[in-house]
C-alpha cells in the first residue's frame, strides 16, 4: 500500500469556514469596525457640507445680492458655474471626477488616494449647484478610497484582497446610513459588484460591521450637531390598502412604462455624452443651462418651485408624497418630463449617483398613475419608485427594497405589487436595450 509522504493537507484559503476561523479574518473584522468610525464621520461631514451649501447658494446668496428672494432665472448662472467647475475638475484632476454615471450603478475597486480630491470636488460642484444627481456614488468612491488608504497606512504593501475587502467596508460605512439601512447598503453593493458564491458572506460581514458602526456615528453626530442624519426617510406615509386585482394590472402598466422612460433617459444621456466628451468644458456648461431651463420652464408652467426639478430629489420625496393632492395631473406630467430630461442631461456630463433621481421620477410617475381608477396613492408611489429604480440601476432586489423599506410598515402591504412592477421593468428594460456592439477583430497581416 503506497504511503502518503506529502504530510497533512493545508486547508484551502478559499474555504469560507477555514477563513472564518482564522486569526487574519478576526483582525479584518477589527479593522472594519475601526474604519467604520472615521469613514462614517467623513461621509456625514460631506453630506452636512452639501446640505449647508445648497440653500446658501440657492437662497441666501441671491438675497445677499439684493434680490427679493430667489429670482426665477437664478438656476441659469447657478448651473452654468456648476457645469464649469465640474468640467474643469474632470478634465484636469486625476480620476476624471470618479464614477461616470451613464454606465449605470456599478461598484468598482476603491480609487487611489490621488484620485480622491477630484472625486470630492466634482461631486461637490454637481450636488451644490443643483444638477440632477445624488450623493451615493461619490460616497461609495470616497468611502472605498478612505478605507483602502487606511489599510495602506497601517500595513506596508498589504495584500490586494485586504485592500479590496476593507475598501468595500469603507463604501458600506459611507452609504448605508444615507439609504436608511445598513442591510439595504449591503444588498446594493452585493448586486452592484456581482458578489456571489460561498465567499459572499466573507466579504459582506466586514462591510456590515463597518456599516453598523457607521450608523451609530451618523446618529451620534446628527444628534450632537443638530443637523440630522441625512438618511432617506419619509415622515408621513398614508395607510396602504391590501392589493387588488386591478392594482396588479397597474403593476404591469407601471413596469412597462418605467422601462420605456428609463431606456429613453439612458439613450438621451449616452447620446449627449458623445458630444460632451468632445468638448468637455463648454458642453458641460451647456448641459447645466439645459437643466436650469427645464427647471425654470416647469416652475413657470405649474407655479411650483424649481427645486422640484433641480437637485437629486432625495429630500423632496417626503414633501412630494405629503402634498401630492396639491399636484394636478398636468403638473405631475410636466414634472416627470422635465425631471427626466434634466436627469438625462446631468447623467451625460456631471458626476454623481443615479439612485435618488430615478426614485423621484418614479415616485412622481406613480402618483400620476394613482389619479386613474383602481390604483391607490401608496401603491402607485411605491411601484413607481421600485420600477424606475430597476430601469435605471438594473438591480432588481435593491429596487424592491428601496421602495418597500422607504415607506416603513406599509411596505409589507404593497411589496407584492412592487415585486411585480420591478420584475416587469427589469425584463422589459433588457428587451428594449440594444445589445452592446461586438468588438471588431483586428485585421490580420496582409498577404504579399
């Protein structure tokens, strides 16, 4: 009988249970918890800075210049300056301002330290000067970069796997409280990064730990400073009714409509981007003026505030639902049109995240549909958010959670409707989106 002289077999490092029991993994969890504190504080500071600068630029500055309130034309210079600053940052600073939003929501590797200032400045110019994008993508990049940078400070030449995991933990910590739930942040990064298989939990656990610590930091800083937590919340949600057969029919209609609108917005953004890339600075300024013109046109046509169209829509979701009865069918139709076009123009040229604008467009569309027979307000609102998120993000599970967790206890009631709408949108979007062009083969050597 042959004797095995190879000695005891070493457990494979890719074995999840072996990794979970290892001392190195426990150290990774400790580092994740420690990283969650400064990254969450930095994310809170970034959101607080944006929250203070937005009203300062939009409301206080024109008043200090002698105007009686904000003049109707104020978005024009506001977004022209924002477009100029964003374009200069993208063109001249390393990292091209971070995530390019027309590519959809994707969680890539953490940026290098030299790229962080450009990401920060491009996001600040986009968000503070009222372009229609959100803070989530810059927060992911900044959190990931800070997390990866902390690893490099603690250990010289750390393994790439440790940089990736702790960079992801930094991203978890930065974004989870913004979305209102560490669990929602985990699903977002899981779907966006394509995590899967037996190693998924090994990567998610450090991130969840950092996100949990980060949520405590957000609450503590919000209470200490009196600035709030900057989390995505709704304060007044009407009572939801149990789904009816008619509402399941509306779920199909809303799902298909969201797919058409989402594909149209993305098509517009991609087409505009080809022109923006050729002449970055003047074209971005023009796109800013387009967004401003749409906001002014909406305000003049409806008598509502231009901020319904400007900004990401994160803080406008709650007033939109609370005062939905004050919006006529015509006003809601114009809001969806102008916000959608402004969203597409912003995607083509500015830097920021696509989540909150898609939620706002979907919410306005869902409220619009609720004016028709057989559809309640809360069901239309939730289905619109879920379906439009699925159309723009192409992350079906996250889209369901965004819509249902946002409306709290009423979310369980309408969840079956949201699931149907999201699935319809997800499949229809895939059908309506043309496949990417196949790469051309390089020509072979010419025969003599």
